[in-house]
C-alpha cells in the first residue's frame, strides 16, 4: 500500500534538494595534504569545504571553485600571489614578529621548528651529547642511517649550523640513507633509519605514542616550517571567526597536540602550552627562537 507524503516530507525533500544544489557552489579551501589539523578544518562554515591534495614535485592545477589555499612556506613562495592579500585585521593582531616577513606570501597560521629525531639512540644524547646539536647527525654510528629533508635549502641551513657549510653539506650527504619528507617517519618507526630531520608537526603527535623516539631542538636553533593561507586570484579569505578559532581552547589545545602552533605572541599561548608535554618544541624558549630562521626567497 502506498503511503502518502505529508507536507513535512515534501519540505524535507525540498530542503535536501536545495542543499545538494548549494553544495556545488561551496567555496573551497584547498589544503596541502597533512598540513592543517582536521580539528580546525571541521569548523569551516557550511558555505565552505576543505579539499586535501597531495603533490610532491610541482604545484597542481587548483580545482574549480578554489577560493583559498593552505600551503607550506616553500610551496606558497613558489605560488606567490600576484597582488597583495587582504586579511582581516583581527587575524593579524598578535602575530609573532618573525611571522611578519611571511605576509607577502600569505597569512601565517601555523609554524614550528625542524627537529632532529632519533630512534632508540638515547646513547647519543647521554652525557651531554645533546649539546652537540646538529653535529649529532655526523656521528659515525649514523652513517647511511639518516633521512634528510627533500628541501635542499633546509639541508643547507642545517649544514650551516654545523660548521663550514660546504664541508658539512658533503658530510651530511655521506650520512644520508635518503632524502624525503613523506616516508621519513615511516622509515624511522620501522627501524630502517635511526635518525631523521622532520618538521615538528610530524613529530609531536608521535612522541607520546612511541617511547623509542627522542626529539631534539638544538640550542643553536633550527630552520622553521610555516603553514600559510593564500587567496587565489578570484578568491577571498575564510570567515574571520574561523580564522580566529585557533586562538581559543579547546581548539588551541587540539592544534598544539597535533604539533601545529599558531604563530602568536607567547602570552596568548602560555596557558595552553602549559598543558602540553613538549611545550619547548612547540614554541621554543625565546633565546632559542631568536636563533631560528625562516627560509625566505633568496635575493635575486
């Protein structure tokens, strides 16, 4: 026996059709895979949706409807916008001074240091070994056991911090098992490598899960990684409320646990950092942070 559709049923059907029609016109935030924690992406308003893309060699063609991009600093600089980006003033308030030079390339929303990560090599850190800093990568026991970043500039910056840049770079290459970011953590966890240089966002979540891992931020500082929002040519910024969400807990705590630190002045982060087990890796002490560097484009 057929059941008659009530007025309420018709309204629900009409509403679902309207939503389906609207979904095709959603404004799109294209995210470099693994860069922005899902806890923040889930807070996008209904008129926006996030689409994750994985690329390794070159920038892709952005999907239709892309209004804003979330990229690491290297890719954001390669995709440098043609015009100045307009961001709400509220999203700029309280940014760390070291975030200011990144503004021509997008809005800095997350950052952290590259870390030296060891697997089951506490012996290298014992007896003041940590004071050797980046030079630990040159230890003879790590020959062909180190996974270095795919970025030549990150590797060169680490070599510069070890000593003579050319000599240190040559020695680092001799130590390398390989160069890459995507598989480095897997190689480390599986025991195929004993050391790696990784961005803090990849390391922090693992430190509480796997006691075999030890992470070191040398006193000499480190190169920094950045997450930037960049508007497309026909794009616009996501709503200001979404941009400001990371400044408040509980989302702020969730982002920090994911190794994603909003680049805000220390007082705004202090309470949430105090609840984190690896706060010194999330926002290094001021004297160490002063010795960290952002890898801005080289002067022509």
